């Protein structure tokens, strides 16, 4: 469900926030905002043509993310295995001011393809419950080709107001967070990971509009409206453009502060979302009784909602180089207790860029996360087991009672070349899926990112 680390390069951010995200490894790329560098691409400058096209407003993308994961200890199925999943991203970003003289306008097209297998839901966690996070963030939302971005943005009033329309995901603009870690609990907009029935992260797109207003050089506010259409998640609908199957709209609002503290960049986000799509209760049936008692449909609610906070701050620079140093981060989300499986989530960690003088482009990261399952979901499982007269966890009909999953990751990213990064990592998952009967697991991973 997470987006790739390269996904963030497809949309613009405020200048101060961009500096921080660059330190964390997620470059923000406004068309023409930085001089072209052929060294960052494996295929180079195409005999001088790529730089010329870039200067004319044409920025092309061909990027690959691959992630391998192996269960080295613990988990639900202790038979050791390794699995691999990947993503290809192919696209173009057009600076329409350079190309057509249309002031402060940008067009973005991106097509992605995902393939491979996930380790989490049968080796790490009990398949009856599933892992809450994932050991490979690039897996999910259908292993298929998708139209991931098709949008136009236009600035007004000397750039104070920016309007973006087309097909894209909420996490491109709201609750945004880099994606350098391999565990999904530290990747991308976390609201989507825990309210995925209405909030769709990369690579899924939907019809949407986003309005952003720059209140001052450090603060902006934004609001959006996104189609909630579960049919967009289906494997065969990667290029679906019609609105058939739409169930409502998700409206996020956010306030973003991007200050410089001690001349080092930070970014702080506070937001809220409301979905008008109907959502099932987690415990109560349509007849008002606990659903396991009636055995029928769940009580239906007319909405779903939640909120988030994201904090990122660079604390140090190395030898006067602002592209090296220590940055810290914190994320938290809360969701309504009536309808959402995960009612709260929190994570924190740090990334150090350029720890060693001989390797200034390498990065070192550590993150820890707590994912809490709604108490109503646990109560429903307990009641279902009691009504069925089942108390043995090993009984195939037993409904696992979920509580809290803890995820942690440590990684080191080797910048082999400016266009290739290898990032071995070690993950620890306590109570996979929130199920205490499942042994804690250790997972060895390898993430690599290449730009062509």
C-alpha cells in the first residue's frame, strides 16, 4: 500500500520542506527547479538530448524499486523463505510555462506496474488475521499496471493559490511522508495504511481536486476532494476513468508549517479527513444486536473520519553541509472507533544522511511504530469464539483476537552511484497482526532503487 521512494519526485513541495525531504532521501522536483544532472540517471544524457528537453520543460521518469524480504526468525510460519516484489514507474512531467507560455502550470503523467509476492500475510502473521503493516511497502493495491497520475496544476495570484485537478492520490499532497524505509509503517501517508477502504495511496489514482493557499512563506493551508470508488482498487481497473462504482467523496484539510529552526528545515502537518462513503460498524449488527449474535449485516454508518499529525525536523548539519546531518520524524493518526479496524497509530525515528565523510550520500535510518486495533474488533472476535464454543487458538475456526502490533526497522543505504541505492535492512515485528499468540518475527530485507 505504500508508495515508492521515487513517487514523491512527481509533485512539488514548498521550498523549505523540500530541503528537509531531500535530506531524508525524497527529492521534491518542481519542473525546472534544479539544473539537470545526467549523473543521476543510468542512461545518462541521451547524447545531450535529455538535458535539452529538460531545459525546454520536459522531464521524463523511468524508475525501479525492488524489495526482497526473508523471515529469519519467529513469525507464524517458521519455514524460512524469501520473497521479492517490485515496481516500475514510467512518466513525464511537463512545465507548461516553458512549453506553451502558460504561467505557473504543470502537467504530470505516471504509469506504474507492480509485481511479486508479499512475505507478511502467511509467513509473518496468522493468515486468519493478516499483518497490519507490511514487510515490503512496494507490495499491494493489486500487482498490475495502473494509471497512477494524470493531473494538471495551475498557480494563481503570483503563486499564492495553487489548484490541482485530475487523477491522483491523497498522499501526494496530504499527510505526506518520505518512503525510504521498507516496512510500510514508515512509508508514505500513514492515514491510507489504516483507513485504506476510503483513502487510497500510490499507486491507485482517483478523480480529485486540491486547492492550496500560501498564507506566508512558511505556512500554507489546503483542502481536497477525492472520489471514493473501491472499484479503482480492482486489478482489472488500473486504467478505469469512469465514475461507476463511486460511493462518495473523501475531503482532507491540512495546515502545514515549514520553518527553519537554527537555519535547518522542518515540516509540520496537522490534518483531518471526512469520508461520505458508507462504512460498516465493527461490532454492532443492522438489528442493533452484536453482529456475531445476529449473524447478519453490520450496522451501517454514513461516514468515516480521522486526523493526523506529521513532524519532521533536521537537527544538525555535517561540516557545514546542509545535505548531511541528523533529521528526526514523528507520525500519528487517529480514526473513528465505530468503523475503523485501526483506531490509532504512532511512529517515530531518525535518518542520518552522510554519516561517514567517505560516503556523503549514504543514509542510516531507525524507526519504531505502534499500531493499535480497535477494541470493538477484538470484542467481536471474542464473542464470536464464545458463541462457537471455541477456545483453542489452533482450531482453524478460531477467530484471532487482535490487539497491538509493533514494528521496527534499521537500515543503511549505500549510494552505489547517484542513480542506484542499495538499502539492506533488519525489521522486527512484535505481535504480528496484533495477535499475541504469534511469535515475534525478525525479517531481513533489501531495498534497491534505480533511476534510468
